[in-house]
């Protein structure tokens, strides 16, 4: 008896349990692989550990959403019965997300900056923003902003989404 014949002979609940188990095992393995890859990249690029941890948590959350969707499809969860709840939830979530689009923009920018930001903590940079240019040493890089310490010792918080839009010059 091969695998296909065996799967045809089992009942629906057993098959759903097998698929659910396989999806969960795949999720756990994929999380470990992604975590190792991000940590290795962070170590190679000398990225601060808190930024690496934030990025790992972000990817875990996104994968968990996909796993929950796959499990919902596997178990034939009726979306007709849940549609009122989903509609209510997404209405409230839409209003909340619209109100906090800047926050989400900064988090998304932080993920992009994690992989593509060529400057590290301790580097001296200038963010060119017309009359509002900022110059100083990168003090911290977090999920929402870049903290720059200027020559006067002041810590300036610069949003990640603006950092992606402006020219940044490394000063030697």
C-alpha cells in the first residue's frame, strides 16, 4: 500500500489531524531556519541584538498568521458563520490601522533598514533634509526610529520611514 492509497483509506478527521500536524511541524522547522538565518545575517552585518530580535518576532508573527489561515482551510472553518465577526473586527482594525499608519510605516521601514541600512551604531552620519538636516553619531536603531546623538549631546529621534526617504551621508 503506497501513501496515496493509505490517504484515501483514512477518514476526513484523521486526514485533517495529519495535515494539521504536518503544518505545525513545518511551521516550527521554518521558524528555526528563519531565526538562524536572521541571526546569522545580523551577526555578519554587526547589527545590534535588539534589532535582530524584533525582526525575528515580526517574521514569526507573519508566519503564524499564514499557519492559522492554512489550518482554518484544512478544518473547513465556515467563514459564512464568522463573517459578521470578521466584518466587525476588520472595520475596527481598519480604523485603528488608518489612525496608526505612521506606526506601521515605521515598523515596515525598520524591517527594510534591518537588511539594507549600511550604517551601524557608532557611525557618524548626516541626514540631508533641507534646512532641517541632522548630523551626529548613530546612538540606537530600533523598530520605530533612529536615535542620533548630535555634537551638543542631544539625542534626536528620527523616524524610520523618513530615513528611507532622505539622503543619508556617512561622515568619516
